[in-house]
């Protein structure tokens, strides 16, 4: 019986070994292809360090102006050979939502947030000043909320059922995957946009089951997809 067990075990392991070897060779091939593609620096006289750029998100500012929530956001990025762009984004998110039409809840929060990540310019000619990029971000915010529900009589017992929360501490961590365009307008001025998919990684909503608005993330129920419209100045 022991001999049969070892034979069957060997028979089971051999296909696995072959699969692993094929997987390793595939990774080597993919890495080689990437190295020969857009992830390889162009051999030219352009220096590795190309300076900094500052950016401002006009979409978030317009959202704050026209609705009861939004954010003011700026960013600083490093230009490495017009191809790689490490970036930090810092903003202030705010919501002031009074007496919701459906729930009657009033919600207030104001807090900073930050994102850290990098973009990659995937254009073949990377030195034109125009960029098509993909990127990734890690983001987090620590915020407090004020939540109120005005008193109203219970339909059965007729007692007041209002409630309130003050300075409830919350936090959220999430990842963003994005793609966008950055177009040179004149001199150091650029205009561009990005579309982002957000994935929540960890969160603490305090005593509430789910906070309504998270600074930098947006409305919890509808914030998986987001966008920015950026005004950028190269330095």
C-alpha cells in the first residue's frame, strides 16, 4: 500500500511541476516583453529627472460649490524621464447635509485626506508634453462626524425617537486604480482628467453602520467610480 501511495503521489506532483515551470517561463517572457516595451526608458539625451509639477482638482472644488459635499485637492508629482510620475495628493473633504428628504438626518464632517501612488505614461513618444497614463493610489482619512435625527413620534408608542452623535471618530483606507489624459496647453500649463475606480480596504465607522460621506472617497453608496479634472503647472 505504501508503494502505491508514493506512486500516486508522484503522479500527482509531476503535472504540478510542469505547470509551475510553465508559469515561471511565462513570467520571464512577460517581464522581458515589458522591459522591451513601454516600461523601458527611451535611449535619448533627455535627463532622468525632469522636475516637479503642482496640480489642482477643479472638479472637486465645483462639486463643493454646487452641492452639499465636495473637496479641495492639490497634488505634487515628480517627473522621471516623462514616463514615471510618483505623486502625493492632499485634500480637504467636507459635507454639510441638512435634514435629508427621506431620512430627516443631518450629517456634518470636515477632514483632511491624502493619497500616495504613481502614474505611468504609456504613450510611445513620451517627450511631447502630452500624456496618457495609468496609475494606482493608496489613500486614507481620519475624520469625525456629527449626526442628528430630529425628534418624531413613534407611530405605535408615540414616544420621541430622535437621536444624535457628536464628534464620532471614524477612519477609512482604500485603493484607487485610474487612467487619464494630461494635455499640454501652453508653456508649463497642462489640462487633464482622470477616471478612478475605488476599492475600500479597511474602515471604522464608529457607532454608525455606515457613514454617509467619507472625505476624499465620496458618498459611500455611489463612490466606487470617481473623476478629477486637473489644472497642472510644470515647475
